[in-house]
C-alpha cells in the first residue's frame, strides 16, 4: 500500500492566487483547472472545490510535489459527485489516489470522484490506474485527443515543424496584407465572434456548440481574469473581421478554444496566420504548449462521420495527434453508484436538463 498523499481544501489566500499556483503543478496547469473555468461551470450548476494535494515522489527520499486541483461538485438524486477535469496529474499517481480516497470518504454524501490525470494514454497507464481500484470511464474532454505543440522549441523550429501547406498559407496571407488584431473583449467583440462561429453547417454552428449565454459567460470570465484573448483577422478595409479565434492562457498551456470565419474571403490562409500569431504571443509569454483542442481519436482520424473530422484535417497540418487518459471513477458508494449508472441517470437527465458530467 503506497503512502497516501495529503489532501485538503485550499484556503482563501491560495484560491486568490489560484491561477499562479496551477502553473507550479507537475503538468504546468491548464485552462480547465483555472479560476475562470471554475466560475464558468457555475453556469452548469457545478460548484468549484479547490484542493491542495501534497504527494510523495517515488524513489526520492522525503521529496513531495504539490498539486492544485479543481474539483467540480454536482448534485444528483442519489448523492454528490466530484469531477476533476484533466487532473490531478502527478509523477506517481498511487499516493494521489490513496489520498483522494481517504479524503473523499470524509465528505458526507459523496458518491464518486471522477479523476482525469493529464498523462499520455497507454495500455500500461490504464492498467496501473485500474489496479489502484479505479473504474475506467469515458472520454470527457474534447482535449482527450488533440494536437499539442511544443512551444519550448522556439519560433523557428516550431514553424519549420508545420506542414508545407500551413507555412505557405501563413507567408501568403502575410504578404497579401491579411491583418491580425487583438480586439478588446467588448460585447461587440462577443457578438462578432459568435456570428463567425455560426457560419458553418448552414448557420447551425459546429457540432457540440453550446447556447449563446454559455459563450458570453466563458469569454467574460477568462477575459476579466486576464487569461483569455481574442484574435480577429481582416482581409479588407470593411471593418468586419473575416475570421476570429479565442484562446485561453491559464496555466502554461495555451488552448485554442473557439474559432470561426466568414466563408467569403479575399485572402486565403487567414486562419493559419491567426493561430501562428497566437502561438508567437504564447512563446513570448513563456508558455510551454499550445493545444489545438480536439481531434478524433487516432483510429477515427479518417472517419468522415466523426464530428471533428473536418477540423482535424486542418489541425493535423500543425502536428500529430496526442492522446491522453480517459476519466476514471473513484467509487465511494458502490451500490448507489451502480444504481445511478445503470438505472437512475438516464431517467434523471431526461427530466433535469443540463450537462451530464457524471457520465
């Protein structure tokens, strides 16, 4: 039995500095662990629980690593649940699992803790976590399969790693005068961004798009916190953007969260130039990685029925797919959890509309 990690709730001073603290996590922190994400998920009825985990490092006498983990708490008819998006991530997961199990048992009415270590997906890692008493669950995040670019290599090597088509598009758009700006996060900016996102699929928007109010909440929370920015691209002097992206900068991984464009364009390559500009800014800010946020799994990359198939054809010109672990359930009340999974969940979520986080 491994020595259990120490787990406690963060104090107010730690929460006030949360975004700086997640950057010290072993994985460098990520958008879905940030204060802005915690605020946004209240829109879905989920309450944030901020945890501090001190975990021993295997093979290093007396060494520990501190992990700042965001848990999202939801309530269902059979109890409460916690979901830790893309976390916690540790060098050695065994003490973390034991520590979470001991801590969660003291939480009255807690049904399950769903964890999602942000580690490379391998059969060995999955076997290891199942061996720790966890139940493998589903892929919860679109970023479970994604393209992650290494920013530490610098601009020159990063640009050289792109496909010839992307490099040609960036150079061509720049030469022809495609203009990139970082607009202020005003209501007009929100309106323009959302309108460009809706231009695909005959005005319905991308697969999986949320309601408009969610985007206003998300963009507002991240821009107010200084961890989100828009980039708009212009291919004429009309004053209306031809394309736009929104990226988050919480943690040391920048995430390409949203994008959209008008189908009519006078200059090709604008979308590639927008992303390249955002990557250059991220390198200047000292970020470690740039996540293009979502592709099909590798075995479905050529499947035209996958909702991310079209987007993936563009993203894969920047780099290969990286696959991370699915979520795992740390079950605290097996009978109630089994009843929820097999019977109650389907009934309850037909009645109670909203995101099914406890999937």
